[in-house]
């Protein structure tokens, strides 16, 4: 189970329990992941858990009854749920909380019911009904209810199933039996309530001699055993799904009646099996149930042959009641097992894989009873044929042909083109999914491999190539699971190799990933220098004023002018102007079902207009089937890494521009502006910070992680390994670049903001002094194209220089006095130092507590001479002093 799935389930549980306040689901995620253990169901553990709950329960009879009912329906994970509940009975604190919560919920429901209730008054009636009329009305209502319970639910069930299957198979409606099949009850072969064998007057059996009574009862039994009422033995109307009951003439001799009651369960079993066969033969119940009904019909035919032979003996006067009892005994066990299976399938509303699970479990449970196990084995083999036909098509060809929704793999209508459009689209995960309810218990361990095998072949088929497994063999049901494992393993290995070779060799997956690395992870240095030089002015504009086609043209020019021109996939690179800045994008993607995400969703769009630089990102065109690996989720992660590094590169260029301006300013004799040296020092510290951060991300995070990815891709044996390695590569890059930790990200963004504000301030100062324009004027010293300057020109130039220097010095002094430039620089220095120390402190904590050892490299690079060590130790000591008084308080459990 993924972390996001656990997150979702915990949120649902908190919502159901009406838990408000606290820190939400985030607190429980790590705890659950660390403490969860696999549960292995055994007969002993399930029984002991059931006994423990029964002892704890106030109504153990109701619990055991419900447990047996769910067990008869073959409910999945019942034993593991009971085991969990038994563990909860041992936790007094949890029990106390649940009891209090249940009490509060009950009071809340009662108050809601009271407030929403309406008082009704029953009008008085002057007319009265007699007891006789009341009894007749009760009988009529009972007969109507009995008939409705048989017909209406079956018709309704068939209609619901038919509508569901027709909706799934639009354009190919499933076949349906004509209506007269259901309207003529005589075709069913079961008892017709309200009819009798003959219209002749029935002689009271009590007046007949014992021999005649036996003869008449044998004749009646032969009719009853094939679903026809006799003169003295009649079937009772069915109520719901109960077993058939019979009424025997009370005047019958007790000795004969005793033997009759022993034989009648055979008739009841026959009635249950006949009804099941007729019901499940309908197409709406699926191919597996249809095949099971056909196998049972074959056994019923053998039973009917036996009854026919007994009738022949009866006509010859050779069949007594004792002989009938003798001949019928071998059949009793068979019909009893068939009726038990039919009842279980009916109760569990089983179809497809769930029917096979029930049959397999019954077959396994009959170990030691060879006759019963052989019978169940025959039925399971017959019922599994259509299921295995679907399975063979799936694992050998990657095709699903499942019109009745019986197979363990379900297909969903998803467009593969949406992988490039939707961040949350999960084609690989959602196009084909496992339906737990339809997994036969004997294939449970191989379910994931069965799903993957068909998916691999299906991807290759979607690309227009017909694939068929060369080691395909017919799958036949057996109690030895090893036979299935070997067949599925062979098919899985073939499918894995076919798809992996197809992606790696024919579609050049690694080459595409390397191309993406060049651009998104800024691997091509000369390309980015060209590109940023060309687009610098354009990206300064507000995002709404930027012409995308102009950026595309500049991108094309930069690609052609750099070493990226040799990349065969360079034309797949595109420009993308994002609607949010990087921080908002990160929180939208990473803060799943948390308070931060809810705050972001409910927040208004930013009032500040994004610049082109803040909105700029690359995008990449990926075609099927490579889009399975390089999907929108992966591209979004690449974009986040790119935007992070691109902004750092921009800040570095801005600081370098300040350095150039500072070099120009040094040529002037600003004697009163000695404080300007502080700005030089701060700029150098900022540049050192940004360059070291970039070096760390590119050479200590991305390059080593990329080499690990390349190594793992060479060793990958299937596409799931490729997906896992690629996702792990991106996750590690995001984590080590501090993009998944909101606290570190916040500090880092503040540092970048301070650097940008500092560069803007310095550029404004430089522009205010107009150093560049003045330097352009003072060019006579170097001469002109017409020759060296004349004496008159030299004198004029010298006077102009003196005047310029005087004006610049006065201007600088005035700027210092009026705008407080020195105080501004000191403020920048203080803010930068504070945030940098905070970042180093937090990195030290995370690298120690969370074992993020790679982040220590940032500290070693930025604090290479121990300049910050003493201050960091002082901050660590202060933090220890703040947490020390809290330790005794934390040790006391909550009251």
C-alpha cells in the first residue's frame, strides 16, 4: 500500500470517527508504516480470534451467527479483520475512546432524529374487521409474499446484471433467453405449488393396510424425488432462500413415516440444485456459473436415470421402501454436496473468480473424503474452463475478452494521449486494475504477475505489433498450485523481455532520458549561456506580455548555435509558461490531502504579476509508449528541478553583473564612499553561496544519482523496475535538492529573495551614478580613428574628468546621506547572514535526525573554514536548553 493510500485511508477513518483538531493524518503515517506487519491467516489464529471476540461481546450468539453467515458467503479477508478486532479488544485505551465516540455519535443521531421527526396521527376508524377476515387476509398476503420472493428478486437481479453488462459492452449486447422460458414454470423441473398428481379422489392412507401404504408411499416418493408433488407427500412454498420443506400425511404409519423423513432430504437437495441450475443457466450470471450449472445438470441427468430405473422396478412390484432407501443412499451424499455448493454460491452472490474460490476452498476442505473431493474437483474443473480461456488470452496475448465482468483484471476506458496532458492521469495504474473479489484463491499469490504480464503485452499490441507467447500451454485446474506458477512465470518472463527490449532498443528510452537530462537538469552549459543571453530581455517582461513564438524562435537559435545541435531529439523540447511560481507548484503537487493543500486550493490567485523568468519552464513532447515512463508526473518533477536550478542560475548571473558594475566603480576616486567595500564583500558571499549550491545540486546530487539510474536501467528485468528506478531517481533529486522539505524550501527562497533584492539595489545605485555613460564619454585618452588627440583635446578631456569625478563623488556622498545606502547594505548583510545560519542549522538537524547525509556536503562547502561553526554550536546549545524543560512534561501520559 502506498503512502498516499495510507494517507487517504487515515483521513477517511478520522472523518468517520468525527475527530477534529490535532495535526491530521500526517502524524500517523510514519507510525503506521513502521509498525505494520503482514498477517498470515491460519485456522488456529482465526479460531482463537473468533473465540476471544465472542467472549468479549455482550451478544456472542449474534456475533457467531454473523461470522458464520459471512463465512458461508466466502467473504474476503474475514479472518484478518476478525484478528484485528481481537487485538482491539486488548487495547483498553482504544476501546474506551471508541465507546465514548459511539456514545457521542448516537446522541448526535438521536438529536438529529428528534429535530427532524414529524408527528403523525392515525385516524380512527369506525369499521372493524372480524378475526376470520383477518386470518384470510393474512393467508393471502403470505401467499403473495411467497410468490413474490421467488419471482420478483430473480427478475430484478437479472435485469440489474443485464444492464450492467450491456453498459460495459456497449454495441455488443449479451444474449438473453426469451421471456417464455421464465413464464412457464413447468419447464423448470421443480415443484409447482398448488398442483397435485391427479384429480382423482385421494383415498385416506390411514385406512389402507401396511403393505398398501408402503406401495403408495414408494410411488409418491418416486414423484417427489423428481420434483413433482405426490398424493400424500407435498412440497411447502419456499420462503426466501430456505431449503425445501415437505408435508407428509399425518395418518401414515409411524414406521413408514420415519423412513420417509430420511429419504426426503434427497428431494430437498434435488429441488435446490434444480433451481440453481435453471437460474444460473441464464447468460446474466456469467460463463463460470453457466459452466458450473451445466456440470451439475450432467450429474442431475445421471440421477434421473437412477430414478427411471427405480420406477421400472416399482412397476414390476420389485421395489420396496427399504430397497428404495438402499438404492438412494449413494446419491444422497452427491446431492447434499451439490445443494451445499448451490446454496453457498447463492448466498455469496458469487460470479466468476469468486465462484472458483468457493469451489476451490470446498475441494480443499474435503481432503480425506475422496468421493466428495473428486466430485468438487470435477465441478471446479468444469467451471474454470471459461475463466482459464480468458486468463490464457490475457497472459499469452494481452487481450481481455470478459463480457460478464468475471475476470480478475478489469479494463477501464482511458486515452493514452492524456498522459501528456494530465498530471494526475495514471494510465499505467488505472487502465487495467485487479478486482480483488474476482481473484480465485488458488491464483491469489500470482495476481500481480498476471496483471503485469497482460499489461506488458498489451502495450506492445497498442503499438501495432502482434505478440503471442511462444511457450503458451493450456491452463487446467489442479490442486497443485505449482502448475499455475510455472506457466504464469514463463509467460511473465516473455512479456517482460518483449516490452523491455521494445522500449530500450526500438524506442531508445535511455537516449530520450539523456536528452531530457541535457535540458531539464542543465547538462549542456554552452546551450544555457546562449539561451539566457538571447532571452534575458524577453524574460524580464510580465508573463502576459511575452510572445511565446518569439521565445520558441530564440530557443531554436540557441539549440542550433550550441553543442545541443547534435542531439537527435532536440526538436521535442518546447517552451512552457507556467501559471504559478515554483513554490506554489511544489505545494500543489507535494501537499496531498494536507492542510497546506486545502489552504492553497482555497486561496485566491496571487495578486503579483509573474515575470517571464518566474513562469518560464521547458516542456518535452513524449510519444506512446515512452509516455508510460516519461509521463506527466515525471515531466512535472523534471520541471520543478529545472525551474529551481534555472532561478539559481539567474541569480548567479545577476550577481556577476553586479561584480562587473563594481569593477567599473573602482576606477573612480570615491574617497568618501569607503562603505562601498561592504557591498563588494556581501556580493562575494552571496555569489559563493549560489555557486556552491549549484555545484552541490549538479555534481553531488544529480550526476551520482543519474549514474545509479543508468546502472539500474541496464539491470532492469521488466518495465515495472524501470518505472520504479526512474521515479526513485526523481524523488531522490527532489529530496536532496531541498524541494520536498517545506521548511528548508522556505529558508532557501528567502535567501534567493535577499540576493535578488540586493542585486536590484546595486543596479539602481549604479544607474543613478550613470557610470556607464560617463565612461563612454571619456574615450579620448585612447585616441580615435582619426589619430592621437591634440593638445587642445587633451586639455578639454582633463577638465572634463576632474569635473566628472567631482560630480560623482558629490553624488555618491549625497546618495549616502539621503538614502542611507550604508544602512541598507548592513540590513542586507544581516538578513543574508541570519537566513544562511538558519539554513545551515536546519541542514545539520535534518542530516542527523533523518539520516540525510548528502545534505552535510552543503555545510562542508559553505563552512569550509569554520567561519559559521561557532555560531552553529551556539544555536544548537540554545535549542537543547529550550527542549530540556519539556522532557519531564512529555514523559507524563495524557490524562
